[in-house]
């Protein structure tokens, strides 16, 4: 009985870690698509596009370094930090797409 509970807890932990990794990757893909759409439509200037893509690349490098340091996983604090930075970049994308500057 004890082994059963341990295996359930272990599998739940693995599924949660996989879900978190998928969420981070999905948000990165979504935000890249938003930047690309803004560049195509003319809502973003080339300087705004470059700045937003640099921010996305910074987040991607940070996740890669954090995972390399922790055996392929992110700690709770690291996930919180990545989520904070993704939220911040999302706001910057919105503001850049809805300002008066056009290409």
C-alpha cells in the first residue's frame, strides 16, 4: 500500500514538471507569434520588434541556464520568476502594438 502511494506521488510530480515545461514553451511560442503578427501588420516598428525579441531571447536563455543548473528542472522560485518576466514581456508586446507608432 505504501509503495502504491509513493508511486502515485512520484508520477504526479513528474506530470506536474512536464506540465510546467509545456506551459513555459507554449507561452514563449504564443508571444513569438504575437510579435511576428505585429511586425507583419505594421503595428510594430523594426526597433520595437527587435527589442521584444531580445527580451524573449533573454527569458529563453535564462530558462535554459536554470534547467542546466538543476538537472533539467526549474525550482518553484525560478518558475515564478519566469512567469513574472513572461507577464512583463506580454504587457510590453501589448503596449508596443497599441501605441501610435506604425511602420
